[in-house]
C-alpha cells in the first residue's frame, strides 16, 4: 500500500490518524486494535446471509 510505513508522507499519516480516530469514535473504543475487532463484529452481524456463505 503506497504511503504506509516509515516513508509515509505527512498528509498520508494525518489521514491514517483521522481514519483511526473516526473508527474509534464509531465503535466507542479508545484503541485502534479494539476498534478493528468491534468493526469486524459489527460487519459480521450485519452481513447479508447470501454474502456470508462459502
């Protein structure tokens, strides 16, 4: 993924911080790892049955 990692540009780093903050707010969490787990849980609960079949 371009712009990620130690060579990320300042605007990219700011965008990633903004996304992490927004995800934490949306999932009522304070840590990005917890926010990702919560988001996965929400997506799994709301997934269409047709999409969740193998």
